[in-house]
């Protein structure tokens, strides 16, 4: 199962993008998004998110 980033909760710090080993997170139009086709559900992004903005899809 992939994760999603809740835009209203995201601080746009970029920690999740930097930590993702699969390259599944990118900034698009000022928001961070997770590509479910690339996400391997490793949880690395969840662990580094300071605002708990990443949730299971």
C-alpha cells in the first residue's frame, strides 16, 4: 500500500523527498506528492515527517 501526503498538513520541508529510497516523492506545483507506482511502502518518509502529514493510502 502506498502513502499519501496531506497537503493541508505538509510543511513543505522536503525531508520526505530526501529520505525516500525509491524516488517516489517529488514536488509538483509547490506540493509534495507520492507516486504510488514507485512507492514500496518502506515507511522512511513517515519516520522523518515532522508534521505527521503522511498517511496510508
